[in-house]
C-alpha cells in the first residue's frame, strides 16, 4: 500500500476507536510497516476486528500481506506469449526436426 492508504488505515482506527490517539509518533512508526502490507487485506482484517472487539487493534492483529509472486508462473506466461508470436511454419519445422531426432536416437 502507499503512504496515503496507510494513513487512511490509521485514521479509520482513530475514528472507530476514540481511545486510539493518533499521534505524530505513531504515524512515523506505523506507516513504514503498513506500507509493506496489502491495503485491501488490512482493511478487511480491520473490519473484522471492529465487529469482534471494542478495543483498538494492534498492528499484528490487522497485518495482512499480499501473497508472494509466483515467478515460475510468470515465466510460463512469458513463454506462452513468446510462443504465440512464432509463425506456424516455424513450429511445424521444429516439430518435424524433433520427431526426426527422436526417431534417430531411438534406433
């Protein structure tokens, strides 16, 4: 999330929980941690916390991170995009050559 979204999270906590005093120091400490998290997931956790607790949440109680990128899946998608750009006659030639190679090596 970006800084404005992180600040919105803190302001939301402040509005929902009058005991939660939003100080400049809290902002300086909590914003960098919130920026590492996923905004929508944190808001969902905050919403859930609001229903279940009359006390303001700790950062640990609403922390939610985006799932890590699947680099293998990204590579596969890139290969698919590249393969889609290869002309059919090149694919057919490659297939014939591969079949010939397999036939030759299996003798």
